[in-house]
């Protein structure tokens, strides 16, 4: 089991580990087969409340991985098809509500936190707020108004005090006053197909960048890290971005998936699950976990019970329905099917 963990979470290849054990890599792979059946225990401590948690998602070949973490370790993770509110609710439902949560701006995380953690203060990642503005203006705006709003977005990450935050808010207000008429200019567009005329904002992209920053400020999502909630253990340790999660955990996970490219998708999830579990606050010894699961026999017996239950379930037999799980393809002739490849006609 220790060899298995060192392989899937380390940088050495299976061939190098096989040389240490004086065998071929295929032989070592067969010896490690049962290790894939060992599952990681639940990592969440239901009695520990954190000052600040970071929530983010990353996409891999095996699915969408959602992670909740502190600055130093993993709190919980879950796999989903996409990044939505249901996935984030599954992620945080077992975690006690922290004082503050930092999100990347996705509506799914915001909805889940509002529902399950109503007392938690939400901080929008300022780097993601900058990126949202840059998507509209580009990094080289051509207009004076575009350059001005882009400078305001860049100055977000330079705010370190409440006085600087107040100055930034004043600059945003002044921008809206100075360029109000320019932002509200409209252009008439003629549709040659429908022969209709439609009015659209002339400077729609710059207007969208301004509205994105204005909306975040009005909803009080920008500068909450400067005024930590009461009861914080480390009031000076609150962060304004999810950089610690993206750089400290998401980036190594993608590198781990790249090193183990070629694995099946379930095995890739197992590799990442073990890596994440070992990054939790107090992980147990993998050997003790394997021993508690009878060296994979618990998962194997559970799978066999499910297989037998599915094949003997009354809903699948007696009505002509196939088994949900089976061990081979039924080659008997069925009048509802046409002749298939491999059948010999007489």
C-alpha cells in the first residue's frame, strides 16, 4: 500500500518502483490491483470552524473537481459534471459555516453559500474581478473610457486599507459621473432579414466592464477582507483572492493528472482523491485505512452484492428486460432484434 501511495502521489514511475522491488512493472501492477479498491475516508471535521475558506473548481478529463480549502490544507472536495449550485451544495453541506468564504465569482457557489451558510460573509476574488473587466476591455483598450475603467480594475489588488478602499469607490463613482453620457450612447442597427431597427449601446463592452465592478461594489463583495467578522482568530490573515487554492492545489493536481495520463477515468479520480486526502489537516495512515477495509475485500464484496441484487431483482426478469449488470453479451436470438454481426444464418 505504501508503494501504491508513493507511486500515485509521487514523481517516480511504476517502472522505477518495479526496479526497487526487483520485478517487472507488469508484475508490480498486478500486485497493486487490490489497492485501487481502497477508498479515502470522509475528510471533514464537523466540529471545527474556520476563519476563511476558499472555494473553487477545476476541470479535468475525469470531471469537474470542486475543492474547499484553507491557506494550508484541504477541507473537502467532490466530483461533479459541471460547476453549479447543486455541486457546491454537495461540497459544503458537511462543513461548518466559516466566518468568510472567498469565491471566484460563479453563481453556483454564491447560491450554495447563501442557502447553507447564511451567516457567512462572502468575498469575491479580486483577481477574478479584474479578469472579468479585462474580458470586456482587453488589456489594451482603445478608448479613454476603456483605459480608465481598466486602470480601476487593476488597482483593485492594490487596496490594502479601508481608506484606500474608500478612495477606490470614489474613483468608481466619479467615473460613472464623467462618462455617464458616453456610456449611454446608443446606435441603431438595421437587420436586413427582418427589416427591423434595434437600438443597442454603442460602447457595450466598456459599459459591461463598468457595470461588473459597480455591481460587485453595491453588493458588498469587494472589500470584506479589510473588515474581518467578529470572532476571527487571525484578523490580519484574511485574503482577497483564491490564489492560494489555485496555485497551491489546483496547479499540482493538473500536473499530477498529466504525469498519470493514460489511466482510466475512475483510476484518475482515485489518484487525485488520495493526493487530496493526504493534503488534509490530519490524514490517517493509508496502510491503516487499507487494513480497516480488509485490504480491498469490503469494496469487492459490496460490488458483488450489488451485482447479484441487480441480476436477481424482480424488475429486471420476468418482463424481458436485460440485467443492469452482467458478465457477458447475450448471444441468443431475440425476435425483436435484427441479425447482428457475428451471427451465422441457416
